[in-house]
């Protein structure tokens, strides 16, 4: 789970605090279809193994926020699998193609002549059927789920049930400030990230994006956020306000002490140029021949590929023990050790063997 997920989960927690029971639904059946919401191409379905792995992760992490005593965890395969072919066809008869094409992403793809697979039409129906099976009073989701949530409301009426209330919440932009936070885009802050990593990622967002994060993630009142915004307009350093945001989030998922320590480490590392002493050493095997700088950067997990590593070296973003390295073909000899740094936040203590 990442901070984008917590926008909705925090709202669920508020309902629990008001005395309501929350059903945390894991779409293990619908995951095999692949949610087409907001996509301009057919989304690949997940394998059973991927779904089970994701489900185990969600279940383990969600109680960092939700009260387990007021939470029921459900898997929609429990009722969707029982439908069988006949049941799914009967369910499909309750909705028209014309109605499906009212959905913005389907409409755009249809007008552009892009393919829409039949199974993609089934996703909103199967998700909507969850509301029927659970007899839900309220269903929450991101704004990109509005169509699917309304399908559930319509199906409940057709099945003779009271129609659920639909609550949609804004999508949180990722660290890039452009696209929504998504693991596949690599722009996330995970709720199990180490305190220093979480703090550093939050400090990396733009000053404009900071206010969006305050509004969607902080437990501060809107009045207090407005005062912070006014203080920046009056000349306060945005970095100091961002410290408040980062400390609040780190303390929520770790502790106040961790948040204070992460701020100190951040200031030491990036404001005073002090490299951390507590990094675990990573041994990089060179078969006794030494290792090219770009290969070492990739092997240390500081770049996704050697080509990216070479680009970073060319940009002057790579240092070893504080010394800038400009030659991507430089060979790090056997026995070389120190802190390899890419940019401001990516660090690894390495030893070439």
C-alpha cells in the first residue's frame, strides 16, 4: 500500500470512529479481469499468484490505519466464483453496451478506433455485483471509480435493494506531481518505507504539490493548512513547512522519535553534506576484475539500468565518498569501498570484491 491508497482508507477509519463497520474488499476475482478505469489500452489481467501476493500484502498493511475490531476483510471471489457462466451472462443482460460507452475512457477508445475487449465491459458489472452481494450502504473509491460505483448502485436497485450512497475521493498525485501515485509508475511513497526514505521522498515533492499532500494526507484542519499557506506567502521558507508534513506522515506510520531522527538525518545529509554512518555495506562481485562505474551503480540498486546509470554520471549526479565521478566507464578496482551517491536521496555503501 502507498499514500495514495490511504486517502480512502483514512476516510474509512473516520467512519469507524463514528461507530460504523468497514468492509475492506479485496478484488481477487476482478483482478483477474483487469480494471480498465482510466486506461487508453486494454489492461493486462493479473495472475492468480500476483493476486494472492497483493492480497496478503494489503491484508497485512491495512491495519496500520483501520481498526481490526471494526473491520471485515472480504474477497469477492467468494460470490463471483459461484455465479458461473450462466450467472455472469444473466448479470451482463442487466446493462447495455450504450450505457457502457457513456464511460469516458471507453468512449474515447471507441471514437479513436482503439480495441475494447468484451471482458473489459464485465469489470464494472462484477464490481457492481459486489455491492449487491454485500448489501452495502456506502461505497467509497477514487474519482476514477465513479462509473463502477454507480453501476453497483443501479444493480442494487434492480435486485430490490436500497441503492448505496457513493463517495468518491480525489486521486493523489505521485512524487512527479503529474500522474496519480502508482507502483507501476515508480512515483510512490509506500506506507512501509523506512523512516528516512519516507521523509526524503516527501521532502522531494514540489512546493506546489506540498499543499495537495497537506489537503489529502494531513490530519491538520483546513484552517491550519490555510495558516501555513499564508505563512509561506508572507515569506516563510517552504522547506520548513514541508518538514511539518514529512514529520507528520513518518510519525503516523513509524513514531515521533523516528520522525525527529529522520529530519535530523535529512538536514545533516543534504544541508550540511554529512554522509550517514549507519548504511549497511553491499558487496559487489566483480570476479576479481573490478567493476565499471555504471555497472556498480546498477548493481547497488541506484539505477534501473546501466544506460540510466551512464546518463546520471554524465549529468554529474554521481559521487563516491563525496567526490564527483564524471566518467561512466571508470573501473572501480577490487577493494574499492565507500558511499556511492546518486543525486540527493539515493545512497549505498559498497565494496568491490
